[in-house]
């Protein structure tokens, strides 16, 4: 059992890599049925600022909510900047500039993680490939529902994220620093299509380098059953006197 856990942890680190050599083989699922399901419309044009990562450096609020509308339903993430300031700031700028619109949940491993964050547009992916941010200390644990950046080593976080589908606290010691958590709609996250599983060779999922090179066209053709983000938007704070949103079950210490 310990050997199996060790292999999964090692694969986690490798599978989260953003470079082309992170996942190089494409394996098509035998049960794949092209054209199954209703796919969202092609991603809309993106803001020109997404081609200049160095300009997107606004400081995030101390706490803010982001509502994801997906092909399976909606869920909300609450970000607490103090948990991981660099990660929160990067996420805030990406969402404000619609980076995640059209992005697919390309790696869904039941009981482990839902991973996403490669742009639907190849030129945007190219612009952000090496736009790394510095690591944040790990102040929260990778518990179910917590949102964390994927990375391939020290100071390599860019745009890829994962939502923990189980208790992955073993990732804490590897430097994976959560910066938010799902506060509404976790049942939607758990229903995202997982039939392709992990990337090759451990599953039939897509190759990350091909997502970067071809964008949504590659995924819609080869992996048509994947769910995707339709929109991701910062939720405006409630008006003065309005009822407050429920507090997180895992508040900041």
C-alpha cells in the first residue's frame, strides 16, 4: 500500500508539469464517442492583455469569491489572500481578464484531483508558459475542496490549478500551497467528466503539450466528453446591509 501511495505522489508531481515533456504520449480512450454531449460554443475572443503577463500584477482583495459556470453546472471558490498571496494575486488577475473562459477540466482522477488551467487559445498558453510566480509557504492543507496551483518544482507556478477531490495532505510537504476553497457547488466539481482519467501512460487523458499547442480544437476533436469552464468571474461583494455569504468551513487560523 505504501508503494502505491508513493507512486501516486510521484506521478502527481510529474503530472502537474507545464512543459511539453510533462506528458508526451496521447492515448485515445476505447470508449470515446466523438460528438457525444453538447459542447459549448467556441471560446470568445480574449483580452489583448492576456498576451502580456508582465502587465497583469494587480493586488487581490484580502478575500474574494469567484463563480465558475461550467458545462456541468456552477461552483464558487472563496480565495483568502493571506493563505498564499502570490497565488491569490495571480489568480485574481487571470480571472479578471477571462483567462479561464473555455478552459477544459482535462485531468479528472476520482478521489484525487480535478486539474485545469491551460488556455483554450494556443497563443495565450504560449505567452504564459514561463510566466512563473514565486512559491508561497504552505499555510493550509490540501483537503477536499481546496484550490491549489499545479507546479513542476520550486517557483514554477503559472496558470494551472487543481481542486482536491479527497484528503491530499501528503502534497503539503511537496510545496503545494492552497489559496482558496470551494464554498458552493462541490457536488458539481465531483460530477465533472472523469472517463478519460489521468494522462498517458496511467490513463487515457489528453497530452498537456498538445493542449498548449492546439488549444480547445484539439480537446473538442479528441476528447469531446470533457467538461469545461464557460465563464469564471469575480463575484461583487454584497451590497451594504445585504445578507453575507456563509462563512467557510475552514476559516483562516
